[in-house]
């Protein structure tokens, strides 16, 4: 997976959040490269409140990183 992340810079906070979600998804793909295994496990965590909260925390951490890289989208 080379060159899939050329930069953390985004035009808007919404694009930054989308990037944070992508970072989380790519991490899962790299950790478990077998799509069949990911598909088999999805129903388990889709119904698990703790797992859903955990992914929200991961995305929030990634979003904080992206936001900082973008100087929180402030100009000047």
C-alpha cells in the first residue's frame, strides 16, 4: 500500500474527518488483510457497543492528528 497517503493536508474539516475514517479503515485492512475474515467478523463488532465506541476513539485520535496537521483549518 504505497502512496495511498500523499498528505494529511485537507481543504476542509469534513475532508479531514473523512481522511481520519480512511486511516482507521486502512489500519484494519493492514492488520487483517484477509477480506473474508473481516467480513466474517463484521457482524460481531457491528452489534458490540464497546467495539463501536473503540473505533470512534480511534477515528477521533486520527482526526486530531489530521486537524493539527492542517493547523485546525485556520488561515493566517
